[in-house]
C-alpha cells in the first residue's frame, strides 16, 4: 500500500525566511531516499534539503524565490507503507542527522556546514575578488545593504583595468586627439591654427591626474562604506577561503559569499618578440612614452582603432592590419563605411583580410611579414601595437581547483542570477563572457550584491550598448542587421543620413548615419546603430526605447530639440512611419 506524506523544511538552525533558489524535482518524478529536493539560501550559507523517503512526487507546494522556514511544506510524496514505517523515526519534519541540510560548497559528497568554514586572517560576509567597475560596484552595493565586505585588488589602486589602463585614460587622450583634429578640420571654414606643439610629458601628467582623481574618489567611497581593501593577488584555496599575496606577506580571507570580478588580460599571438619594448599592448600605448613616426596596429577592433585615433592625432603615421573583411567586425558594415572613408585619408594604410605572420626586431625597427588577400611586402615600423582582444582570467585565480566550473576559453559560466555552479559564489564582468564592457560589469555587480541579500532579481537587460570612441564614433545596441538576418527575424530598417541634419552640417560633420531596425509586425524597435560625432551619447535614447518596448510611432511622436544630432533618431523613426518632411522619400 502507499500513503501520501508531506515533506517539510527540516531544522536548519537559527535561520528564518530562507530563499528557495533551486528546485530539483518535478511533478510525477520517482525519487530515492536522500534525493536532493531543493536548494535554500540564507544570509549565511546555501544548503540542500534531501528527501527522507523514496516515492513519487504528487504535488509541489513551493517555487523558486519563495521564502520558507522550518516546517514549511515542500511537497507531497506518495510512499510505500514499508518505506514510511522504515523511516518513522526520521519524522516528516526531518530532524534526523541525515535530514539536516548542509551548505553546498563543492560537488564533493560531504559539504561543510556554515559553522565549519575555516576562519581566515580576515572574515567577510561578502568578499569581492577584483576592484574594477564591476567589482567596486558590487562591493559598495553589498556594503550599502548591510554586509561586511572585503575587496581584493591586485593593483595598487582601485578601478581595475578600465580606470587605470583602459577606458578612462584612453578617453582622456581621445579628448585631446579630438581637439587637435577639430582644429585641423576647421581650416575649411577659414580658421587656421598653427601646428600644435605637443608636450608629451605634460600630456602624460594630465592623463595621470585624471586617473588619480577618480581612484582617490573610489578609495574615499570605500572608506565611507567601511569596505576593507586588501591589495594583492588572490587565489582560491577552498570554497570558503581566498589566499592573497600582498607586499606584507600572505593573508587569508574567509567568506560566506564571494563575487568573482577578476576581469580579463591582453591576448597575445604566440611567437612574437614581446621582450622588445617597441612591441606594446594597450597598456603600453597608454603610457605615452613618445610618439613614434611609423606605427602598426595589429587588430582593427575598438581598442586598436581608438589608440590609432590618438597616435594619429599626435603625429604618428598609422597602418592598421585586420584579419576580417571589415574594421570592428561586430558592427554592421553600414556603420563602418563612414569611419573607414575618413581614416583611410589620414592613415598610411589599412589592410583587411590580412594578418601578421612574423615580426623581426632590428636596430632600425620591427620588420613585419604579412599574409592574406591584401598583404603588402615586408614593412618596418618604429612601434607595433598588439590589439587582438582580451582573454578572461578564469584560470588565473584557481577557481577550477575548488570546483568552480571554468570552460575551455577560461570563462566562468553563470546563471541569470550571476551564480556559478557553487551557489554561494557569484561571478560578473569580463570573466563570465562577452561583451567585455565596463557598463555590463557594473550592472551585473549590483545585481549579484542584491541577490546575496535576498532580493528577487535576475539579469533581464534586453540589450547592452557598444561604443567605439573613434573619429567618428560608432555605437550600436540591440540586434544588428547581421544578427537579424542570421536569426531569420522579419525586420525592416531605415537609415537617416546626417547630410540632411542641420546640426551635423553646421558642424561640418555630415558623414554620419543613424539607423533603426524594427519588427515588421509589431513595429517595435529591435536595434539601432549610429556613426558620427557623439554617437556614444546618442545611443542611450534607443537603449531606453528598446527596454521600454517602444515602437516607431512612439519615437516619431516624441518631440526632440532642434537643431540637435538627437533629432536624427526622430527623423529615422519618421522615415519608418512615412511622416518625414526633412527628406523626400518616393512612395512605393
């Protein structure tokens, strides 16, 4: 005979309102005794609840996200009378030793309890490994929500790659480059400046002051929130312990939750003479030691082209080599054409479908051998910038050694709540996958901190915008036309040329273009791309439109200020609606 019994939350210690974060069984499943039913998370640990019986699931009483306490009914189970009798001493509330849930720390069969977390030199409710934009955001948010937070950073200052040797210093130099090129361009309007005198040392000092101002600000914010900072290189030694190599020796940090924000590193092509100081990466380029006469940029992506923009403005003769058939391969070709046309006039050469096979260091420079459809003869350069991308640091922090899943590329897979396969350890930013962008990392960092304290949230952003701060800038969000075609989406597209924008013409920068993609049936916006000055600022309106589910009429009926470049988004939507008056579109 069978009988239906209720399976309840067992004694889980001094914890109330634990959150159900995983449900392992479904209606009708046949389960064995000790089968894991659910995972619970408290502010101290994550734990599985096993079944005290073997049987068939009749009804599930809870769902992921519910708050439960001791005695809450999980499900009803049809069990044989023999099974029920055999486990009668283990009451339905599950108070036997085996029924008491234990925290999940590794896939190992004997997880540890919260009380058995080995104490480190320092203990934290939340430890954040990496203090880039995602890391410090996560740390600050967790502290604001009442957690004791330790922030581990390998560099001497906070901010990670982005603030110290990436986003911020590059934008500081790009601002200077823009001033120089605008002074050159204005000659066509009758304003002639003399050739700029560039004081590299002073420019470098100014760039460093920008970094210093921001890093000091972060340090102050950490102090205000009582976030403890440890400078050093951290690696996992157990699922609840990180070992940090500092200038003062080795320290250990024990934790209940961890957020991995260890970022990425510069990728390298094997076989090149990296010990030669004339072969540099983006970090070396931002040091701005001097301005080389001839510079080769290997990689026609965003990082390479931004640095090319800076050094070209400062006086270097630039050559770009890219293995793919267009610059910035991730963007739609329509957006790349205006950029390509402009820089082709300014640079010595742009070689597409071409790669570098050999670099030989000599006294007169670095001699390069090319291969590919448009490969030139050997060329010699004073400086070579390697800008072929970045790779995640998943293997550099001993994550796999403690049971965290790390894939073959070095990324750490996470779910929509930024959890790794160890539920008390989260990961964010570059280390979890593309796109490797600071604004994605900050979004994820805040989300992870909020989930740790019990907020019901998941990563549900509909798009992550991308920007190349070249001249002209390129920005896009949502679906590109390439992606829409690949996915078989029934879409339509409009492109508004800036040659019809009064503001663009008055600035002598009418090479731009604003492009919108929308669903042919619902007319809702699917994606947008903009090429032109300030494209990175303009794209934000389309991101909000996509998040809010706006259609072409919503955008076309929104009054934009005149004359502005923001109007180009309005005009593109009006083209979609057939209401534009600033262009003549023949009726079909």
